[in-house]
DNA sequence: CCGGATCGTACAAGTATGTGAATTTTATCG
DNA sequence: CGATAAAATTCACATACTTGTACGATCCGG
């Protein structure tokens, strides 16, 4: 169950991140189609908690740097190593496509680091973006790191939906694709989940964390280059990952 | 009115910032005395929005870097100039006390930047921390920048409470203290709001923003040094603030 | 490897909470 | 400066949320 008011807080937060401008009560209420009164209550709550302030009455609400101060601390919970960001930065530079690091979260994969392509037509991914774990290359690169038992447990929770023409819609289809991935030594997907989108991914275990790296972009650019991309992918992983011992 | 679930989101956020550790549903529920089921709903909401993820079932929730990514963007809404942080850093170093920048928010003042003293006994202030505008030195340094009309409007909203022995509990008391501040050329307060706390502050207009700088610490250390501190305060403001023209 | 304890998840009833209309306050224009 | 419009704020009711309960899964100690 979605807790509406919890989601609303995040919506306001993201609204500020997007617009990068102060905002009045009326503006927010109109934008989200919220009643003025509810918007007022939300803004009051955020202000009392020290996350917003109103330098002068009716002239708009501003976010305080408290968001940043807290986020900085919260991001120490489980920081990624510095090299993983360098890795996707290089990957994006060499391939010209968007590169990302994904982590599992239930039946979903979450992007926990992203470097976007600079191409005008590109895969627009964001940190925190979630995609079905079984219907994406980055997701399947995560599944490869699961034990068969863990995969079984997960499959029972997945709601198989036909996102695109090639979406695997059964446990068998997924397992078959996983075996194929092992054979070719990388994961790939063509519009399995998002239209026109192709991806190439490999597992990237870090410590005891099961992550994956993915390069993704429009099918027409990635199309027949998945093998070449997988070579670059593996070469760069090899270069950046610290040698054990 | 406080929106409970909105506040809860921030509480969870701050919990991660404080503990810097992943957290299980049960742990959170116990800590905040929330029912498991409500906690479950909240965590689900935060996960679906991409702010939390659960790498493996029952092994705990982790914050995603999305908090940080959004906060970075949101902090571009109204960035402080670089010199204002340098100012309070120097201030804190020279005085040995906590220094901060405050902004008005209704009848409150909010700290929007803080450098804490390194002394073991010190004023523990945080970005986002709110204090009554009329009963603190930093707040009154803000009030000095208001027009008499604006102050009048504000006074009507203030609920005068006796926070400490010297809290000004009437409009007159506040106005008298403001005139005294003009005469001595800086604002000061001794436990007007927080017990044992003394502060020295001056206005710090930046652009069209009405801010203030404050040095605050325990009364026994600040006590009779307020004048000396005000000298340092004004000297450093003079040094850091870019010359007009 | 078994059994008890713990944890996560679903559900339905009662109530706190958010909403919409009414009121007050502030800004704007003639 | 007074009238008008728009915004913010208050208040009472209907809705959506919380919560206790129950079930199933998973963990852990013996």
C-alpha cells in the first residue's frame, strides 16, 4: 500500500530538484492538483521539520540545505567504492551510451549510480529508477548471482507481464535466457521491458553485494553491437576493479 | 497541522543519517514505536519511489543515492555564496564557538549553514534548526532588517512565551531590545530562549536576502566577551563580503 | 533436521487525517 | 485610499489511513 502523504513529500522534494526555483503554495497546489489546504499542511510540516523556509510571507518556500546535510550522512550507509563510478563514466564515454550500476530490490532492480550518455537520443535513466529484475539485462545480471533456490523464491513473487514483444513471460523463459547469457558471457535485452531500448550487462559483485553494470541505449544504435559493447564492458571492469589480494 | 506520514518520512530519512546503517522493518518499528504494518507501508512507499532498496529479503533496507542526487539539485534553488561558509568557518576557528547563518521563516529563524565549535562543551546546532525570531540574537539581527510595518505584522503572529528568565514577552520588550542592539551595534542574547546559551549576531544581507551571522556558545564562556566577539564578527564579515561595485 | 520463535505480509474495522467550503488576511487596481 | 481579487488559514465532515489480528515464511538453537 502506498502511503499517499509520504509519497507527496518526495514529490515536493523532487519538484524543487527539477525546477530549482522557490515555490509558492498556490503553485504547488496547482501543479499537483492538490487542495490548497492539504498543500498548506504539507508545507507547514516540512517547514517545522526544518526542510523548508519562507523568507518572507507569500513570497515562496525555499528548501533549506538540510536535505543535503542529511543526504550526505545517509549516503554513508553503504557507499559505493570510488572506482565503480569511474567505471561507468569511462563506459559511457567509450560507448557513447548511458551506463549504470544496478542493485536488486525484491522483484525489481534499482539503479544506484548512473552516468548518462551525452547523445541527444539516449536512455534517460536516473538514480533510484526501478525496473523488473527478470525483464532487463541489468536485472538478469543480478539474477545470475542468485542461488537457484533464491531465484525460485523470487519467481514466485514476480508478476509476469508482457511489457514488450520479447518479454519473458514464464519462469522457464527467464531461466532459458539466463542460460543463454552464461553461454555468451553477458546479458542482453531488446525492448524486453522498455520500448526501443536495448541493454548489455554483466554481474559486478562488490564485497558481499550483488550488483551489475549495464550499458543501455536505443535499439537502433546498440542493435548488432552488443558483442562489441560486452568486450568494452569486460575490459573496463577488469581495468577498474581492484585486484584481489 | 502536522501531516503525520510526511513527518515519518523525514524521521526515517534522519534515522539513516544518524545510524549510518541499514535497517530492518522490525528495527524501525521498534525504534519509533510504530506498528509493523504501518512501517511496512512506509518502507514500501519509499522503495517504490526509489529511495530505499532491499538487496536481499529480510536483510534490511538501504537508502539509495537518490536522496543525495535530489538534494544536490534542490540545493541549487538558492545557493549561498562560497564566502559565507568561509566566513563562519573562520569565525568558529577564531572564537572557538559555533557559528551559523540564519534566515527568517515566519516567526522563526532557521539555520541555513552551521560550523560547529570543536569544544567538548558547545552549542550543538544543525542546519534546519529553528528558533524563535524574537527571542534569539540571530533572530533579532534578522528583525533589524525588517521595516517597522513588517515587524508589526510579524508581532501579531508571535506567541510570546517565557522560554527563559530574560525572554522578551511583549512587543515593547522586543522593540526595546532592538533599539539597544542598534545602539551597541550588534545583537546579543543570554538564555533568552535556550538555557545557558549566549549569542552574538549581526545582520548579513546578501542580495535581496535578509540573513544574519551568529556566534553562540555557553554563557560562561561568552559571558563578558560579547563585545570582543562582535568586533571579530564585524572584522570577518568585512573581510569576506565582496566589495560592492 | 526439527520445532519454537521471529519476521514479514494481508486484511477488515474504527478512527485519525486530509479535504472542501467558509473565513480571514493580504495584495492589487482604479 | 477604498474596493476587488487572490491568497492563506480555519473548521467540520467524509475518506483514507492506521492498527490489531492472523497467517505463512524464515530463521535459529538444540
